[in-house]
C-alpha cells in the first residue's frame, strides 16, 4: 500500500501527547463477494443488515455512566485548586478516554467486518445533530416526553453513529467498495414488501396493514437496500 503524508499534527490530552499522521492511501480493492446490503443503525441494536445480520449495541456509555457521574460529583465538591480535585480531574479524563477508545475500537472492528464481506453498503444519510436536538420546546409551547427524548439523545450519541459512518466510508473507499447514502424518510415505517405505511406500537416492531408484524430494524434495512437499488425498489439517493 502506497501512502503520501499530507498532514502531521501533535495533540495533547491532559498528560498524554499524540502524533496524528494523515496520509493519502491508494485504494487496494478487495476480492468481490457478491453481497450488497442495506444497514440500519439503531439504539436497541447497533446495526441490522437487510440480509438479517444483527450487531448488538455494546452500550459502553451506559456501563460507564454511573462511575463517571460519581467522579463528576466528587470533583464538583472538591476544593478548587486542591490536589484531590486535580487527581479527580485526571481520573475522570482517564474514564472518558477509556470510553472513547472502547467505542472507536468497536466501530473499527464492525466496519472492517462489513467492508470485508460486502461489495456495496447502503446507509441512511442521517443528520444526527438535528435528531438529538432538545425536546424541551419553549415557554409558550413546552415539549412533551422531555425525559424520554433526553434518554434517546444520550443513546444515539453514545452509539456514535457519526463516527462509525465516517470509519465505514473510509474503509470502504480504501478497499474499493461502493457506499450509497439514501434518503432516510420513513424507512422504518413503510413496509418493505408492499410500501404501505405501518403503525409502530413498539420501538422494535412495525405493523403493516397487509403483512402484519415486522421487525422494525430489519424492515428499515431492507428499505434502505431497496432505495440504493439493491432490492426491488427504485434507487433514491440523497
């Protein structure tokens, strides 16, 4: 693999220093597999593919949340400028760094597995910043289900969809794979088999008036595949 270094950066995180090397790499196409999939990113499951593969959500943030919250409370109570406060700040930074590293490692491994086994990968063009906006509303028009919205926002941000998508696209480009981004509207609630609008009584299922109960994530992944031209539907790229 031939690479040309384009950027060299030095970054500091508390007591740690990092050298960041950005290089342009010539693609090395992988052997074709004959597999093209739609991929639906979720919260309960991290990812579901249109051919039925499921990647569980490891929920690293949930596992670390209590420990991080305790450290934050102790740091807030500690006297400013004290040695104890400095130690707590370092410990807290170490916990956040561990969480970021766990999530990044999971994203890299998941993306690698998909790129190695697929010729074409279809994804929704998600706008995560808009999806995780505040649900509080205004004084005149307060939001509803604010606590539930806040919990959903934490789950979306904790899953790291934006980082994962960037890693997946980069790996796909370096392997000569094709990535198609499709419009995300109604992928979960339109029946992939007939196109009818479904009801969604629970997060994990949708109910089609023609085909009955469907797995919501699998239904979404198959709609994504169809919109990318990988199934029976028409390509609808964003």
